[in-house]
């Protein structure tokens, strides 16, 4: 069998964030119109910006003595063979849940040579742990919960000898195992008699959801012609969720799984059709000759989206329409079918993060992590009512999808992606609201959204409701995509974090004020290994410990901002950054301290806490050497890691 291990990995990596935005959208910084000038003079005036600590000028005035950061920062790890997790002094890290670990008590033990078959994999932890959330049991919130953990994609280490391609086709057994390793795990966790968190192996809540699990389609696209396939003529039922990167949760205790780079699983061999079909090409679905990605369509017809004349519903040409959504999972009901919520719009969604207003109105924020894509929010029409569970779930099927425009004067606008507005009309290819949601990227192009430097996670401050987003990096900024105030660096290899404040602190507002919280990168005056000054585009504005490529982002209950990184630690330009890491920032002082460094080759992602914030789980995704065995020999495994403080205290305090 031809082993195509490296090519596969490189090609997936190379394709999952390639720019496909043809809009040429330029933010309106050179053309502030009179209406917006009026807005600025009114209640939302720039003089009225009251970010925590008073915005950029005020931030430095806050003293270190007030810092939220109670731990000692640790250095970067420059050792090319570093193969462990290291945490700040006074903290402990313990591997908790690795790829292949049995999810059910009677599931097979993981085989170190990766010889488990796909049926075994369906009952074991999937690969590439990413977004994650702890759901407490109401009667014992600080000692018993369910951890929901996404499995984003697969590494070639999934198979004994890597990814195989035989005569241009993928072996079906490998494809099935890859599908089984996607999705998510739900595992029960509980404190033992010694107060240590452990898994509950025989819990009835333990569950794997995979790339094959049947799920429902709900909301405006349910049953729509664009969702019908020869396997599902009704367009209401789909198999599996794929490329679940980050996530979110609802106030009623369900998990929101987000489908990110789902386009990589599909191919459309009809070049003319692909060129004309915006629901494929605007998402970067591969045509013939460029499909070295997963190649599932070579043996599983569902992933060959070439239109098939004569087949009902064109065969599987609509199958890619059934991915790119938010998927709601009820971790407390292991029998329930997950539901794809189409009112949220279809794009390559990194996350779906709640902001809950005092009156029960909500927004769910999302990044579309591709170079030059957008930041969105979905505002349900109704309000959350505690206890009204059945009614609350219907809230996710009706509402308004918005996309963000970041203007040069520090104001911003949420543009409603609503049929009939912003040119979203039949003449322009949007015959109904269903098509607006299906082709949300194209709708956002037309509405005039601001193309961003790969928006990843969003985090909402627990008290002020200020919203932060990581823009991880964008090496075509300044060449293929124009510079602007929110995306200000050419060849932006290190990324930035923005923050904004909705008008009146209202999650549903349509106007906001924004600023750059920090530009990631090296310290001013840094020199490279040859002693030469570091290029200007690599210099950041970080006060404290430097990092590159912010990705994961979350607030704890005290308002510490936890930042996780995802850069290629193999690249020469990243050498000063060490390995990927978890840092913590004080939003008031803007000080950043490094809390954890991970093994070579990994990204650090996923973060959640027990409700008392005395236990924290993070994910080490795609480690490169032999973590977690760290013996220099074993197959590396993506793993969830538990972190506690030696004195039993709150994380970061
Ligand atoms: Fe899966 Fe955008 O990270
Ligand atoms: Ca990832
Ligand atoms: Ca990510
Ligand atoms: Ca990333």
C-alpha cells in the first residue's frame, strides 16, 4: 500500500485556512459618512469608551498591585525535544483523557500500534481534542459533572502505518475509522474520596458522537430542497458532525458543537458546476486534482458532491450543505439525537459563544476561521426563561444572523443578514432567507462585512459583557487582503486580539465600539538568532510574556482572560516563541503571563473549569513527539489534561 502520510497532513494543513473570499470588501475607514459621524457624536461617542481600565490610554495607568494574576509566569520551552506539559509553580498537570481511551467501561483498550478497528474507535476517545465544556450536575456541581470534548479531525497516527491511498482510493476501513474518530465524547467525571477528579467509567452518560451518528436538521433549512440528498429525500436527517473545533453552551445546559473546516471532506469533480455553485466554491470545496485531502469521496459516495444527473436530488451535491452549522447536543440525555441549528448560518465556524443579558436576551458569537473571513453573531428572537427547557430549545431555530463591520474610527456595526436587506435579494442570488443562511459567507460579502485575520475563539467578560476575539494570523494580509485598523499588520504571522463593547452592554445591540487589545509577537527591540533586528511585522504590543497566534480564549469567573496558542513551532520565524502555550491576561492592566507550555508539535486548545474554578481542563492537540507517554517511542496522542493547584486554590489566583 502506498503510504501518503506526510502529503496528507501537509495538504490538510495547507488547505484548511486558504483564502476564498472574492468580495474585495474594504472597510469604510476612508469614507466615514455623515450618518456615522453623527452616531459618534451621540451616545456612542468615542470619548465615552469605557473599556475595563479606560481603554488604551488608561490601561497602563492600572497598577500591577491590583493584578488578577496571582501566579508566577514560566519561560518558553526552546528545547526541540520538549515532550511534556509544564505549569506554573504551585500547580500540577495530569493527563486525563487521551485519544483511544475507552469511553465505555466495556470498550476495548487502546492498542499502542493503532491497530484498533473502526468499531473499537467508535467506543474510544476520538482524535484531536479541541473545544470542551464542563456541565455540572445540579445536586453536586463542584464534585460531579459531564465533560463534553470535541474531536476535530484525525492525525495520520490514527492508523498503524499512516494514511493510505491505494490506486487513487482510500481504503474503506481507514475512512470508517477516521469518521469514527471525529465528533465528540461525553464523559462523566467525579471527585473521589481524596478529592481528586476521576472519570466514571460505568456512567450511563458516557457517549461517543461521531462522523456517522444520525442527527436532525432544524430551523429555516430543515426540509429545504437544498438539504435533500438521495439518501435523505426529506432533507431533515444527516449522518455525523465533522471538524468540531471550538464550541459553546446554552443557559439551559446543552453543548453547541461547531463545524469548522468541513469543506475538506468533499470534492466536486465537475469544474463548471463547481465554478458556478457558490455554496461549494465560496467554501473552498476541492475540485478534481486538488483533492488530496481526506479523499473519503473515493469510497464513500456521500462525500463526492459532484452533481449526478439522473439521480434523485443530484446524488450528494447537497451533502456539503448539511455541514457548517451549530450542532446542539444534550449531554444529559445520551439517547437524544444531536440537532443541526440552521438559523445560525453556514460557514466554517470556530465557536458559538453565549452572551446573556439580564432580561434573558442572548447573542451567540462566532468566528469563521479562514483568511479574510468574518465575525458573526446570532441573536435568537426570544428570551431565555430559566426552567422552560422545551421552549428554550426552540429559541435556536428563530432569530437574526449578523456579521461585523469594524470601522476605522473605532465604531462598529452589526449588519443583519436578512433577506431583502443589504441587497440580499433574488436578483442577487438570494431568493429567500434560507439561501441567505446557506450562503452566509456570500451574504456577508454583499452586506459589506470586514474581512478579518482568521477569527478563532470569542470570549465574553462575565461582568461587563465586553467581547474579545482572537485573530490568529494571516500571511496574506497586506497582499491579497488590504490592511485596515482591525487587521493592521502586513504578513501578520503572530495575530492579535480585539475587544468590543456592545452599545448599552446589550448583547443584541447593532452598534459597538472596538479596539485592539493587543498585537501578539515579539518585544520591541528583539533580535533574531543572527543578531539582526526582528522585522517590524513580527513586533507586538504585549505587556509581559510574548506569544504568537492566539486561538483558544476564555474568561474565568473572576475575569481572567485565558489565551491558548496555535502556531507551527517548527517554523524558523517562531523559534523565539518556544512551544504552544496557555497564558493569562488581566483585561484591566493588559499584563500577560505564561501559565503552561505544551510538548513540541502540539497546539494548546480547549479550556473549561469546574464551577468552583479549582480544577481546569485543557487539551493538548496533535502533539508531535511521544506525549503523553513522553518516552521518546510511543505514538503521540491528543489528550485532555487536568490542572489543579497544590493548595487546592482557584486557578490563576
Ligand atoms: Fe480548528 Fe480555527 O481552529
Ligand atoms: Ca485545532
Ligand atoms: Ca482553533
Ligand atoms: Ca488555530
